[in-house]
C-alpha cells in the first residue's frame, strides 16, 4: 500500500510544481496583498478582489482537476486532462499577472503579494513544463488543422 508521500513523489515534475505552487498561491491569496492608510486609519486587502478573484477561481478548478488526476478519478483522457490544465493555468497566469501589475501600483505591498509573485512564477514554470510534456504545440496544430478543414467544408455565405 502506497503512502501519500510516495504517490506525490511518483508524479511528474510538472505536476508536482503545479500542485505545490498552486497550494502556495491559494494560501497567499488570503493574506494581505497591499496596505493603505490615511492618517490614523489603516487597512489591508487580500487577493480576493478585482481580477484576483478570477485568477484564484481558475486556480481552484485547476487544482481540483489535478487532484482528480492524482486520485485517478478524472473523467478526461490523459491528453485532454493535460490540455485542460494547461488552459486553466493560462487563465491563472493571465489574470494573476494583471492583478500583480495592478498591485505594484498600489504602493505598500503585503506578504501575500510577495508569496503570490513567487507562487505565480513557479506555477508558470509548471504550466510551461506541462505544455511541453503534453505536446501542446502538436495539439494546437491539430486544432488549427481541424478548424481549417471545417472552413473548407462550410464556405462563408454569399460566396
């Protein structure tokens, strides 16, 4: 009988990076990302607002999908699951990077920002490795060829 540690060690490096950095990002999303003060009033805000909310929702879905794969209960085939995680990771990165750029302009950055930035960089690397391992470029070329074939079959109206 295998332990959780053995199961995690048996995972490919890209999946370990995605799960580890995703967990870090999720924890960091609840910490203070920036602080503001006016006179005696001071407050801070977590990562759960504006585009951060969208990024973290993409992250949660990606972590659930990867967790289902680790538990071997994913309804998707291996290549489909890889591409789904890559697409979800793209959403995390798109909205996460925009959110980070917005926070830099806010001024007094909190610990959540710095942990989130580290997690986002590591997550990007994990998604990149997954894209390479799952032949993401080949999948995109296949999709492009399918779209081109459909376009040839169905010419635009009025031609």
